[in-house]
C-alpha cells in the first residue's frame, strides 16, 4: 500500500513536470537545427501564459503565419530556412530574464517581442549583453528603446497613445472628468496612466487616478468610485485579464459611461465579455480589420485550418491588431537580415536602423531612438450586439 | 441622506458578498486546522480547480448537471489530496505535511496552467445568480444578495452538524485530542475524510458564487482569495467556525470600505496588516480561546 502510494505520488510529480514544460515549448518541430549552417533562428520572446497570455499568443500567431507564408530567406544566393524559437516570458518581469537567456542559448539572429513593456525592459540587458538585436512588436513604453542601440520597435509609443486617447475623450466624448485605473507596479499601465493624465489635463479634462494590486479581481468598489466621483468616462490601460473583469463588473453595476482603452483591449476576449451588454468601449490600436482584405483572408484560412491556432486566437478567427503587428515584425526582421547580408546578430543589428518596409499596418521606418515612425492610431469601438469591432476614426495627436 | 446611501451602498454590498465567499473558503482552512493541526495551503487552489471544472462542465452539460458535477468533483479532489499527500505523512513532523500542502498547491496551479494554456477562462453564466438586481439605487448581480444568505444557511447547517450529530461529536473529540479519541474507538480516517468533504463542498459553493461575480478563472485565481480566507480564519481564531465566518465578513467589508476611501493601493495591504496585528495582540484570534467553539 505504501509503495503504491509512493508510486502514485511520483506519478503526480512527473505529471507536474510535464505540465510545467509543455506550454513553453515551440509549436513547430525540429530540435538541434539552430546550430546548422542553413537555418536562421528568429527568437520569439512573448508571454504565452499569465495576464498577457491571450495577447501574446495572438501576436505569436501573426509571426507563425508569416513564417508559413515565407519560410525561407535568401542571402548571397544561399537559401536559409527560418526557424522561430519561442520562449514564454509568462507576463512576469521576474521570469522574463530566464526566458530571454533560454532564447539566447538558441543563437538567434534577432529576437521579436514582447507583448507588454515590463518584460521587454526586464530582458533588455540580457539581449544587449549577448549582442542580439530585439524588435519590440507591441510594447509601447518609451523606456524599451530609450538609451540603447539594440532594442527597436514597431508600435507607437505611450505618450502618443495617451495623447490620442485624451484627444478622443475631449473631441468625441466631450468628457470633462475621467476615471483612470491601472495595475500597481506594471510599467505599461502606470506609463499610460501618466501620459494620458498629462495630455488630458492639458486639454482641460480632470483625471481621477487609482491603481489596483496584482491578482485583484474585485473591481466593484473602483467602479463605484468612478460613479461617485462624477466621472463621465473611464480610462483603463490594463491587461486583458483585468479588462475582462472590469467590463463584466461595469455591466453588472449598470455603469454606462464610455470606457477608453489602449491597444491591449483590442482583443476578441473583450468582445466576448461585452457581448449583449449595454457598454461603450473604445480602443486605440494599430490596425482596423478590413485594411487589407487579401491578407486577412489568408490568415483567417490559416487560423481556421488548425485547432491549436484557433484556440490560441480565442476560439474564433477575428483578427487582433497584435497579430497583424506580429506578421509585420517577422517581415521587418527578414528585411533586416536581407539588408545585413548575414545571419550574424551583430550585422542584423547594424542593418536594422536603415531597414524600411511597407507592412500591413503601414510604412515602417525607424527613427534615431529605434522606434517606428507612426503618426496616427485607429480608434475602434466594441459592437456589443454583433460581437465585432467597429471602426470609428483615425486619430492623430493634433 | 438617501444620496449618501445610494453612493455608499455598493461598497457595503460588494464587501458583504466577497466576505461571504471568503467565509466559505475560510471554513475549509479552519476545520482542517482544527482536526489535523495542518494549514492546508492547497485549499485556495482546490477552489480555483472548482472554477475550472465549472468552465469545462458547463461547456457541454446543462447548468444544473454541471453544478452537481463541480461539487462532486471538488469533493473527490479534496479527499484524494488528503489520501495521497497528507495521510502518508500523518506520523511525520507537522512541518513535512505543511510542505506537502505547499507542493500540492503548486501542482494544482501548474496543472491548471497546462490545461488552460495560460489563458483566462470565461466563467459560464449561472441563471438567476447572474441576473441584475437594484437595491437602494445600486445595481448589482443577484449573487451579491444570495451570497450572505446562502453562507449563513450553510454555516447554520454546519454548526448543527458539528453540535448535534454523531460525526460532529467525533469531530469535536478529534479536535480536542487526536490520540485519545483514536483510543476511544473513533475512526480517525473517516472523521478526517468528512472534514475534507465539508471543506471542499463549501469551497465548491464558494467558487460558484465568487466566479459568478468575477467571471474569469486563471491558474492563480485561488491564491488571493485563499490567502485572505486564511487570514480570516486566523483572525477569527483558527479552528473556530463562527470565528472564521466573522473574520471573513470583516475582511471583505473593510477591504471595500478602504477602496471607497480612495486608498485603493492599500486594500490588500490592510488584510495582511490585520494578520500581523492580530498575531501580535491576540494570537489566538477573536474566538480562539473558547475551546467549545473548536470544531
């Protein structure tokens, strides 16, 4: 009996180990290819679990689709196979460094990611020490690229996004007082809260700023605070998991004031939570569905063809802007590798600043800091009856 | 005056509701402690697993069947954990059992991570509980009203069970003196299993109420409610059922009042400051010393 129990326990442990390992493994097969001559490795540094898991998975989908569209790259007449190595940073600043180290051990020519600024900032030094360039896809905090030569980014920045949303609140929603809520100690949330507040106060909007601790799931009191403070809009730059809870609880409390949110909320998870409810949700994002029908048809077919992809996209084939950004990131990386004419990380890093490309999300070119020049964002609103995002406007900072 | 009430009632409602949910979890902690002198750190994760079972079950079964299935599955999980992870260590030092409990906690979290793929799972809508209701100008979900009532009914039933039935008497005896009650012919294993059955049943009910209010389940969903319920159990005097319930309501209500005062950043800190203060001032908790209240 004792032996049996010991055996059972050991079985449990082994199972736990499998459970830990599996999600972090890359989706594609092949193992030792990294070191061989005709394979080029692109590292993917994304959250596949944790608070940002849903968004990270959608971003990786874009890269995987791009990889399936264009699996090879030609340098000096030699064709290299491109292999994506995916590491899960678990949406956590303390796990980010070990995920980055894992990636570096695979010898990537360039690293793409991450969704979420905090993890990108945390892993930045690891990439710098290894001399590997990193291309941030949808991390929007200025600190990611500031003061370094190896981190580049495709997304617009938080000061820009904060201003866009503040302008939108002023121009379209005629807001006079906005309730701002974000997660404590999260670089992305707190950065945006700060930039939004600056821009909003400059535009004559009063801001009430509050933060919630990690793992909080009770937003009722925060929403009551918003109502009692006499706010006429809510600005919530949170990750998707919290966003879903905020949406649900706002609906339960009968709060109808419009909710403004940045790119993280542009996800079908939010639509699912808002479906059938009386809510007005506006998000600023990188891409509005319908921008490139041919590309969309292709990626939707690809997503629908594979049950895992479909699950990773949240169960339907609705396209998130981060997926499109992931797609563009892959091709920007390929373009940089072509320009470098080499698979060495140092050469790719040198070639990145002058790399230009016309992506699905618009023309891509880097400025002196390493950020893609973008001057406008798309504003979309959640259509709670049809479960789709409706395009509202293209908003700039002026 | 009525304006004051309608402005502040939502905080109180949220507090009572979340307090009731903490109470249902806290009973699991306090009863297991009362009998085994073990802080069952895996209890919060059992609560989370109950949420995940509901998500899976409701996807393919009618909601009534799913509810029953969740309760049965959670009870089985609790009893299996006890048999596999705690029972073989019964004669081992108490610290070993506690470390085993921490191991089970992480095991459950990682299994959940594997099954969910790290994505938040949307909790299904339970009819009636999810309906909107307006009380004194404050709109909320029906579950907010149901939780305290259901909690009190369940606790009344539990206290009756402990005070009036044979198994309850056995529980009280075991909690007083483990060895002696064994010598007196009480079947220890049966009593311990029963404790886990009750604790997990209440955790399953608590999870349905909690996740109806906050409908997203992630692998760490059980961590915070579990910790707060644990603090509630210590606050009320660990080992005491009424103490755990009162402690849970106090924590739930204070937490929300603090958020309402604009000190949102400190809402969690309050709970743990309370834990430290109670351990310094009255280590046995508010009901800890009255031996008759022990399970």
